[in-house]
């Protein structure tokens, strides 16, 4: 593999004693592979990868918002906004064992959003997730949106200051998943839409919001516009 080569998931990047400097590369025995599409960068014995688009890679204890894609006899297959689909075993829920006549669709069905935590992931097996955690389970209200994974820290702000400002000003509860999905719950549709608009504006690189006060002013401006339209 040469400098600036284009690679796709599963391509071998290097062999032997090389230093990996990217979460998008992994080693199996003496070979390094890529798990995303990108461009190889080689600096001496150090190899890194510039992804075309960042993807979420699961880590133990990550909070994730998933979408049920399939239902098996004793587990669910869940899209966690990653190149890797996760598995939620029945044993990692608070549900009791079903009778032979019942199916897991009684609890979570295809298309349902769920809040969960990552139990384990090592690229040799699918990620395992659990809903045995505080507030985890089926999402039955509010709205779920996806954002660019590279913008998560910007949306949250320093020690949660930005996302807290949006939540307080719109009177919504906002749960930010480590997998770049965000769950917004408000007292009504307007409050949820205002919070989502603010989040999307921060995600947009064209809006340089760097402090809670700036986003509060933005939300208040939007409230005035809504009030004017309804007045």
C-alpha cells in the first residue's frame, strides 16, 4: 500500500511491525486492515487513514440510539449508525422469557428506536448492546435525528454547555447518543422543532456558534419569528 492510496473496508493496509494511528484501522495477526473508505497516510512506520466521511465505531459503555432492523428468535439486530450492526440479546433486556407461541416483536419490532449501551465490541464479533441501564429501552415519543459524527463535540459544547442551553431555552429534554443520533422530547411539536433547528444550525459549519449565549439568542430569534407568523 502506497501513500495516498484509496482504500475500502476490508483492504489490507500493511503487514508487520507498524504503528497504527487511526480508529478506522485494525490489526488481525500481522496485517492491518481498514474498516471505512478513505485515503492512506504513511509517515515513517506510522500509518493513519483519512476517512471520506467519519463513521461511528462502537466502544464499551457508549450510549447509542438504535433502530431495530430485524428480529430473531432470542435477539434483535439493531442499526447503530455504524458500519457494524449490533445485536441485542433477550438476556440483555428486562423482559421475561417468552412462551413458544410469542415472538420478540411483542417488545421491540422492526423500525422501533431504542436507547441502549454498548457492552462489547472487538471487530471480530458484532457489537453487543444492552437496555439494562437507566432510561434505556424503547423510544416512544419525541423525535430522533442524525448528525455528522464529526460535529458531536461541537453540538454538545464545553461540558455540555451548548446542548444544555438549547434544552433549557426550548424546554426540551435532549439525549445525545455517542453514535451521532440525538433524541429530542418536548412539551409540544414546536419546542421540539426549535431544538432540532438549533442543533442543525450548530452542525452547519457556516454558523460559527461558540458560546451558549449565541445559541440562546438564535433560539429566541426563531421564537419571535414563529410568534410573528402565528400572530
